[in-house]
């Protein structure tokens, strides 16, 4: 689903998503992102953050750096991704050990100080 969303948004605005921005012609990029073997990075995360109206924090386990997508939009929710150098995985927090997966929390409220409280420290410890 994500690649279809990204391709549709990119195709709908070839001026914004130009060859200079994407590194390849708009039409070629759309075909590329729809290939199930391909995945992007910052451009795609920013598109998804705006599409879902949530910040996306991507933590790199190799550097412990956190890149926060579209923080200037001041969205009220954030999702966290863990990046291992090849793949992104969503962070899910369980309310208790052995809890069913449907109880996992993957969306976190952004507080007035623009943090998500203790979840940030827990995430950094994990990373």
C-alpha cells in the first residue's frame, strides 16, 4: 500500500517531484517505487508523514541518530521506525509481557515540548 500512495502523490505533482529532486524522471521514479524489491528513504518518509498527518522518527541503529520527518508541521502524533541500514521496522510497545499484538502501541502523542515523553529514552536505549 505504501508504494502506491507514494507513487500517486509523486505522479500528481511532477513540478515538486522533479528529476532534480528525485534523481530520476518522475515517471521512472514512480515505476521504481512500485517495484516490491525497492524502498526509499527520506523522501518517501516525508511523503508518508504528510499523507498520514504524523511525524515519523527514524532511528538508525548504527549511529543512534534520529531523523525526524516533517517536524515543522507540528503534528500531534509520531510513529517511530528503527533503521538497520537496509530495512525499516516500526517500533511497537507492548503494555505488558505476553500481551496480544493488537494491544501494541505504535502511535505516540507529541507533547507540548515536542517530545513523546519517556518513550524517546526507551527507544534510544533500544537503539
